[in-house]
C-alpha cells in the first residue's frame, strides 16, 4: 500500500470516533488495528506522532490573536495549500468557524503532513481533526459538520453520529 500520513489519520478519525468508549485508545491497540488495515509501520508512526502533537497543543482559548489581523501565507505555505484551500480557511474564519488561533493550528498541522500539496478535501479533514480536538470549539465543529455535509458523502459523515 502506498498510503500517506493523512490517509492513516483519516482512517483513525473515521474508525476511532465510532467507539462509544470515552477512554483514549491504547497506542499499541491502534498500531495493531492500523497494521491489520494494511498501513505501513512508518506511516503509522508518523501519523500517531502527528496526532500526539495535535493533542498536546494547549486549548486555543489560551492563545491570543487579533481578529482584525490579515494572514499572509509564506511561500512554503502557498506551495502546500493552493488558493482554493487558502480561500476555504479565510471563509471559515470570516464565518466564525475558525478563530485566528485555530487557523494557525490548522496551518501548523498542514505543514507537518508529508504531502507536497494538500487538496481541499484533505484540508477539510485536517480542519475537522483540529476542531474535534479543541474542547472550546464544539459549536464551530458542529457548524462545520453542517457545512461539510454538502461536500462529503453521508457514508463518510456517519462517524460523526
């Protein structure tokens, strides 16, 4: 299988949220499930590290940010995230679904992925993962769920319920 870190993360997001247990899944058990699903051990390790770093971030309520500030994307960020993706983030921020701090966390997570370019569907998944991990952004997460229903099929959205 030639899967990326993002593929592993999307698989984890879809399959671990279905479980009713509120306890954090055991890392060894997650690795076993991912190997059984056909993912390579290197990709699994990178994906779990990515997820660990996301989960270790302080809640964004403690991060400052001027809502009137204009975000200028660095050349590396523009290469990784095309104009459509940058416009999507701007739209989410203007509509109150992302704060400046959440947007920066999304960009941090995007830049850590192993892909040369992140397409819009992949960016949506990263935004979902970031918002899901932020306890103060439950309202934004549920609103984003509504927005994404127009872009992602019902089968892929089943994990949210």
